[in-house]
């Protein structure tokens, strides 16, 4: 069917059917094709509950599927009726339900009835929103949509994308198909309906066949976007230093290539695409902020930080229970968590976000002495000093972290362990050698492992 045989070899195909003209035409076409190909076809319907006729639409789809001897499934979703974003909310819930049903039936391919007029509407809407090439590319004939469908392996195909609505109406009439009409499709308060009923007819009168030309233009934009993606992948690979982006290398690119590269970075990290204004502001701060500034730009999905000439995208992390602002504390208030080591291999400290391990080592703290001490785990408060080795100087923790290249946002989540004699261990640095025991005795090394985030 419209090239599907050559591209995919599914054993089960799911079809999203609203009961309207487009999906009923697709159902009739797909049924014939699947019978010929010996492939199972399952009909999926989402009941949004937004129309008083929603139950009748569900019954219509069930009856149509049963008449063809097909299995039908449906899900009921509840769309928030707060007066804003109903279209977007319904779309998100609809695709999530379709993905769930497709997985339940073992379908690797989901068919939707988007057609040529839908493509033209989509491109025009994106143009009116000021979208870039990605938006102006329109809908793909087939693509994975894990964010919508909840499954990266499920492919969504649009086999009618090259067919006009007029052609589908003619097909439905020729085959005496019955369908339902969604009254919300006439409501001009919805943006797409306003475009469909007020703008598209005017375009059709003055530019007959404009839908195909818009689709052709979208295909050209899609080709340009693919080349931009290839260039961005090359530029990003050249600028990457581990998980970070080297700003010196990035800064040698043109302004447009910098933006293109950073947009690609957000895509490959699975983050929402930033707006043009937000991206422009971020780039300005990355390259103009003082070298010693603790730059932090907030994105809904991450924090953009700069450290030693590199860009890092770090996750939003909830504050740990052990964190506090010393300036807000009473003078007599005691911080930290006291504990005793009784020979365990490790002790978990959820308030500090990790596990403290006690490892047998050749050079470390005397085990018997360590058992006798009241130990305290805490986050550093300032002024702590540590000597990591006999041949290395005693310095403040900040100096050690700077020498080791530990970024400031990681330091604040690294605890220290102390006893009455002083600091024994600092996560991210190591132990203080001044508390090491004599060789030949049982010696213990402290090691911190943060919980996964």
C-alpha cells in the first residue's frame, strides 16, 4: 500500500481510526492491502470525551472494524477542560494512548490518515508561528516518535500524505463508505480550523492546487534541514571534549553554525528545542561572561553551565537533605550526621546522596582506631584543609578541587568525613594522610559513590 510493502515487513499493523472520512478511507485501503499481504490489521480508537457524540463515534469504529472482521481496541482519555491548550493536550494524550495500544497488540507500524491538505495546513501553521526549517519541513511519510508514542521502535507511517482530501472524498464515495463528522472541526476558535475554513479556501480560489506546491516546497526545506543536521553533527563532533563542548573551538564557527550546532546538541541530548531568543541569550552569556563567573542558564530540561572554557549540560537535581545555608543557621545549631563504623563494607547516607565505602587498602586509616571514633559526615562549610599525600602540600578543599578540575556545581554535592582529630576524607579528593595508620596493621580507605541521578 503506497510503498509500505517495500519499506516495512511488519507482522501486525495498527491503524488509528477516528471514524472520520480520512481514517475510514485509510481503513478500507489498509484492510485490502493487509488481506492481500497476509498481515494482521488492528483498529485503534481514542475516546477523548470532548464531544457528546464521542460514544457514537466509538460505536461506529467498532462496527466498521467488525464488518471487516478486524480486531478493534480503544482507550478513554480525559482531556483537561481549563480553556487553554485543549488541542495540544488532546494530541499528547491521543498519541500516548495509540502507542500503548499498538504495543499491547505487538504492532510495529502505526498508520495515521494524514493527507496532502493536512500537510499544507501544518506547513502554513509553522510558517505563521515563525518556525525554522525543521518546522517548515512538514510531516514525514514515516518516522519514529518516542516522545509521543512512548516507544522508539514503533514507526508511525502516513501512507495518504500525497493524496488530497478531494481524492479521499471521491474514493469514499466510490466505495460507499460511511463516516462521522466531528463538529469541533467547524469551530474557528481552534487555530487549525480557522486556517482550514477561512484561509485555505481563499488560497484554493487564487492558487488552485496550492497544497501540492506547498508540500513540494516542504520537501525542499526538509532536504535543506537534513544537510543542516549533517553539518551540525560534524561541527558538534569537532567541538566535543568528552560530554562537554569546547567553547574555543565552537567560537571559531560562524554565528549561524554556532546556533545550528547547539540546537543539534539539544536534539542529541533529548532536550526540548530552545527558542531563538533563548538560544541567542545563552550564546551571548557563554562567550561574554567573566572567566571566573559561575555561569548557569536554566532550561526546562537541564542547566547550561560553563567551566574552564567548556559548556556543560547538567540535569536539574533536587537539593539533598543534608544541604543548608550556613548563613541562615543559628550559631549553636549542629550540622552533619554522626555515625560509628563497626566494620561494614559500606554505609548509605541518603541525606548526602550516596554511599560511603570502607575498603581494605595498603595505605590508609587504622581500622581499630576508626572503630573507636565518633565520625561525622557533612557537606563542607569552608575552611577545611587536607593533605592528600606526604609529598603534597596541605591546602584548602577549594584549592584541591580547582587543581583537580572539579566544577563548582559538583563540589557542593561532595561530602566530607571527620572525627575529633579533624578532617579524614573529602569526596572527590581523597583521604588526609596525616591520619594514616602504621604499615602492617589493618588499614581502611574511604571511598564515596554518589547515587545515580
